[in-house]
C-alpha cells in the first residue's frame, strides 16, 4: 500500500511540476494530427518515403533489405525493419499508413521534450519551454507527417545528445549505456552519425570526464560497432563482391553537389566518355555478363550510383584545375551557408508560408550568436555551447562536402534550438551582471 501511495504521489508531483510542458506536448501532438487529417493519411512525396514503406513490406515478406524495389545497401536497415514490424501488425493498407503517421507524430512530439530536457540542464524551465514552442514551426509539423528517416532519426539523435550531456554532468554509467543505445538506433537510420563519438569525446574531455573510463567506454563503442559492421559488411560483400561497411550511394549526392556554388565546370567542357564511362566500364567489368548485360538489378543500381561518384571526382578535379578559389569558397562557405538557412518545407500546412520559419531561423541565429558571446564573457557553459556548435557545424560541413540539401539540414536544426534556449538564459544573466556593474560604478 505504501509503495502504491508513493508512486501515486510521485506521479502527482511530476504532473504538477511539468504541467505547462505536458500542455505544450499535447498541443504539439494535436496540431500534427490536425495537419494529418488535412494532408491525408496516405499523403506522401511519392519518393523515398514511398520506397521506405515498400521496403518495410518487402522485409516483412522476404526478410530482405531493399530500396527502390531492389536489394540494397544504399540505406541502413533501420527503416525497413521498423516498418516491417508495423506491417506484421497493421497489414499493408491504409491502417499501416495511419499507424506509422501517428507513431511519427508521437516521435516528433517527444523530440520537443528531449530538446526541453537538454536546455533544462543548463537554463531555467521557461527557456526549455520556449524551445518546445519552436516545434510548432510549420516545417516540423509537415515533416512529422512524412514517413522519412528524419523524424525518428531526430528523436534518436537528440536523445544521444541529451545522454551525452548527462554523462558529462553526472559521470553515471547508466547514461553511457543509454547514449550507446540511442547512438546505435540513430546509426540504423542514418550512417552520417558515425562520426558522433568524436564530438562527444571532445566534449567529455572538456568537462573533465574520467579519462580512463572514457577510453574503456570508447572500446565498448568500437566493439558494438564491429558487432554490426562485420555481419552487415559480409552481407554486402556477398551481394556486391566488395567491402561496404555501412552504405553505398554517396556518389550521387556528391555529384549533385558539384553543380552547387559557383565557378564549377560546365558539362560541355568535360570529356565524360574517357574519364567516366570508360573508367567505370573497366572498374566494374566483373559485374557484367559476356553479352554485356549487368548480372542483376541490385548490381545495376550499385554501378549507376558508384559511376556518379567517379563523375563527381572527375568534375571536382577539373574544377580544382580551372578555378580552385571558387571550389574552396563553394564548399566551405556557399554550400554550408545555404544549408544553415535552408528550410525543409515543400508544401504548406495551415496556409503558413515558408517565410515564417525563415524569419524564425534568422532570429535563432542572432540569439545563438549572442549566447555564445555571453557564455565566453560569463565563463559559463562554454563546453556545452562549443559541443552543440561544433556538432552542428561539423555535420553541416560533412553534408556540404556532398550535397547542400534542406532535408539533410532538418535534423540538425534542433541543435540550434537547444543552443538558443541556453543562450537566452546566458544573455539574461549577462545583462543582469552588466547592469549591476554599471550601478556599482
């Protein structure tokens, strides 16, 4: 009886202490549900999202990881497996779409709470609530109504960041295991998070995390990664007769990225026959039959995307020869800046134009800039601000080395929200310190 009463009292206390937070979460959920009814349960971009649904159904039926209708290593296995499990329960029709859309909406809503928790570690509760309100942005309402990797990845990614911050704050081992779990779930969705441990390790060293413990935990991460990479790469080797530890297909976005910025070479000025087609034919000769046909569709798609990579390398090498300065400026300034101001919002919800999130983005950048300045002036939360800023910019630069795309930047923007929430508290504190100093003078 006492145990029951204690649990009841704890629940009551939690509900009272987090009343505003829970109200915001309910409103975030409801507004996304309303958007779903307006867009339609089966609303899709008729692109990767539809292919993910089909890959999940195919996984349920055959156990194969596919993309765009063929066996593939172009994607990580997370989406096919997750959607496949849903398909076992909800079938392959509208009920599956409804279950996935509601799940995506729940994940998008919970992401706001994780962002709030990150901010609340270093700032008052009201700052975290302000950050939650940013998830009312129409682009995030729309994104949570599309079955893409972005929504589940964002939740897993933000959770990884939160548990990393908790590791630095408490040095409790349970947060390492939770961080590792969320990191691996993130990796199952997007391979680009592979570099995350580097940023986390630097942050933990800055906050004087136990070095020996960090080394041991780093080894555990390495062993865990190998437990996935070894069987996954063996599977890929059997299909493609080459070593693919995570995914292939980066050649296509890399190629698209060579047409961004300025000063890039024109197609008419380049010899693709000699430097791309002939090179690819020789490199991938083992995949062709004697009659010149490709062995199967999976190999055909692999060759096509890898050939894009050869073409991208050729274009970059020629760009470097003809106009190296524009190449450097395009890749290190133009493309990153384009991603930093981009909005993943291709269709309006509630008739709200793209101008609203664009305006909010400009305000966010000003707040973050002032927050970083305040952190260094106050000598407070500098490690956290450095971690968030370097993690954001590091990933932006990685993406910019391939293709500057608003969809790629969407899952990174909440890092800016968190940085902004902490910044508000720091700016407020600096203004009080400055005001007090003036009064004393």
